[in-house]
C-alpha cells in the first residue's frame, strides 16, 4: 500500500515538472523563429590619431588632370606669352595690362590667371621606320632631355605614332615612368607616319581637361598615311584651346644633303610651323644637338609663364572663325615698351592663338 502511494506521488511530480517545462520550450522556439528585435550596437572606442600632433600624415599624390563636364559656355580662354624683342619672358603683369580685340572690337577681360601654373602636357613623338636611321632615336633622346625641365607638380603623358598611334604612358607626375617608357622603345614596326591623325586624336582627348594644356610634337613634319588631311587638321586647330609646341627632328637633312631637303621637307616644316602659330605656340628646328637643351628649357618656361585670359565675346555668335589680337599696355594705357640689349625702347611681343570659332546661333533666338 505504501509503495503504491510512493509511486503515485512520483508520478504527480513528473507531471508537474512537464507542465512547468512546456511553456519554457515554447518560448524558446518563438525566440528562434520569430522576427528579431534590432541588436543595439555599442559605439567603437575612439582610435588614437595615426600621427603625433604637429606631424603630417602620408602624402597622397594629387589626382590627374580633371575632366570638366560643364556644358554651354561662350567664355573664350586665351593663353598668352609676353616677351621682349630678344625673347626674354615678361612676368608680373596684371589683368589691366592686357587688351583683347575680337574682330577688331575691344573685349573686357573678365578672367585672369597669372603665370607659373603647373603644366599639363602630351609628348607626341614620331617613331616611324622610314626616318628611324636619321632621327628616330634622336626624338626619344630629346624627349628624355625635356623631362629635366619639368617640375614635380607638372603632368605629362607620352604617345608615339607611326602607322598607328600608341599611348606609352598616361598622365603622370612620375617623370621616371616617362623615362622608362622611352627606354623601352624598340625598332618601329611601320614605315608610315600618321601625324595628322595623331594630332587630331590628342586634341580631342584634351578637349575637356581643365586648365592649361599643351602638346609637344617631336617629329619630322611629314604625314604619309593619315585619314585626315591638312585642311581638316588646320580647321580643328582653329577651334582648340590647346597650345602646340613643335620641334622638328629633320633639319639636318637640309643641312647635310647636297641638294637640300627638297620641297617635301619644306612642306613638312611649314605644317609644324602652322600647328604652333595657330595655337599660340612656337616651332623650333634645331640643326645641332647642342641647341636642344636650351630649346626645351625655353618650351618649359613658356608653358609655365603663359597668362590665361578669358572674355565673353560681344561679337556675333555666327559660327565663324574670329580673328583675335592680344595687346599689352602700361599703367597709362600706352603700348608696353621694353628696353632691348642696345638700350632702345621696343614694343613687347605677345604670342597667343590667332582666333577662335564662335558658337553657332541657337534657332529661335
């Protein structure tokens, strides 16, 4: 009888334990399967600075020349170099010292940037097999010399052309990268030279780059296989704000050939001269290697010493080519006079692009 009572009591205890445990197991299941409340994130402790007070952190290389995505502006920018009659640069001029005439009509200079700005430049090097024996390697050697005249803040890219156009090094401030690219040039693959196509492509690629931009052409001036002709490239140059400096690499043909370089070379030389004249640059034709260091130093100084002038034309927006004249005056408004080597007063010389293509009129206005 007593054992039966104990069994009954034990059974009741087990039943009570099961009833108590059941809700707990249901709650555990609900916590596992139901939507979870957001977990409260604990704020991370503040980290100590990576550098001590007063010290500078690691310096990042500035970004490459930026592309502008702005549209619609009739602002005309003109880069101008001012020298005396002997080619010495004139610096320290102010906006009030400049006058711009658009088709003979005076314009107000609204934008003005002084000289000594960083350079954004493409070295465009002819590397064709036809003329390699004369000066193909010379052009690469000259380009290497030019790197010595660049400053750390300048941006430079390297392109070569023969039958094809090759980007050897994109814009960089690391001049060693350009030097290494020049040293890896082997014998040219093709004997043709697509000068016009190379200039056209490079101008289009620089179209939306902000700031001052230029091309340094190291070439013979010959074009043998371009898709574009001379008229097309000259018309395109009238529209661009890229300044072109040209260094002819074939002048020694005219110097050492018994009958001279001939009419073809004279045409090639004239083409390089026209590229530079239309865009406000200079063309050089060295006959001896000893001339090249001074030439490249001059190019670098002229690039860095350009004044950037901007104006909003008051002339008609007729889609035509407008002739520009840039003048420099003294504080009294008279033409700026400078003393030459002989002690005589001479007018300052201004080199700038010769004109621009006005935008076409908008229909309905």
